[in-house]
């Protein structure tokens, strides 16, 4: 196996402590999207945030698929010698985290925490919105519209700038794969294979993945999962309410449900 430094893997690692929290970002995000959440958690946990292939500084996969993202993350955690990770997946990252949990290939996986997850069925998106996102995602105007329509709370200048930048820098083929295939690829029939606890954090006012979709297409398919609802926040929870999100994650990890 080839050894890589964490910089080679387009990842950031901060803090120390057990378990290791592994953060998987949303569609059009990057590892840096988690920085404000990690600032709240790094005093107690090792926090690793990954640029998923095709986003941030990570080269795209040769063949993007949920299975290949799962394999990429498995190999990355093996190279980083991460033991007993907790996966924290936001939106697209949440669906990928569920794929990982169904694959049963990460030794010692302790828990999966889903943040406003793309459902394991098919993520609802109006055709005109999909067409808009397919038109020219590298346009700052398109990115600004996307960010503003996904949030309920105004973002600070630095968070807004980051969200727009990561949107415009995403690799085009990966971008199209998610919109045309990944978000529509159902893994619902595989959820019975999950052997670890699953927790879900969702926003009651999410304009992208409404709470009723979370209840019908996530919670109903994961009968043992626990749901935490956040109020007055939109879809980009790590950018809109990082302290509140970090508090929820800390409670889940520190409640005694994770060793």
C-alpha cells in the first residue's frame, strides 16, 4: 500500500481524542466547509475532514459512484490509520456515509451521524432547479443563487465566500454525475445491512431536503435511528449554525452510546 501524507489526501486533521470524527461534506462543499464545526470539537476529538474526489483540492474519481466513494474513504482512513471512526456526513456526504455503513468494510466503525442527509432513496429536486445547476455551476451568480436559496440564516462574509468558491471549483463531470445519477441512485434496499447506530440531525426549515422527506425517506427506513431537529436554520447547517451543530454532535458522541 502506498503511504500518503494527509496533505496529499486533500484532508485536514485537527485536535486529539477518541473517537475520531470523520467529516464528509455536502454537494458543492469541501473539507473547509466543516472548519467552524471542527473549531468547536477539536478540543475533545480528533477531527478529520476530507475533500471528496472532484471537490475542493481532491482529483475526481475515474468512475464516480457511491460504491467508489465508499472505497475511496475506506482506503483513505486505512492509510491514515484511523481506528474506530465516527462518520459525520452532510447532505451528499450523508448518503455516502450510509453507503459506507452498508458496505461493512471499515473495521471499527462506531456510528454514523447524518446531517440534513440526501435520502437513501432519491433526493427530490425540481427539474428546473436541476437544469439551473447543470447550466453553469462555475458561474459565481449561479453559485450565489444556490447558496442563498439553501439557507435560512444569513452567512458571514467568509462563510458565504467559501460556499461560493467551493461551488464554482467543483469538477464538472463529478458535478453532473451527482445531479444525474448519484442523488437518484437508491440504496434503500441495503439499509438492513447497517450494524452501527445511526443518528440524524435535520433542520425543520430546510428548503432543500424538507423535514417531511427526512421523516419518510430516512427515518422510516432506519427505524432504530434517532432524530434531532434544529430550528430556524436551512440546509447548510455547518455554515449557518456550526456551534449548534457541534453541540448536537458532541452530545451524540459523548452520551455513552459511542465507546
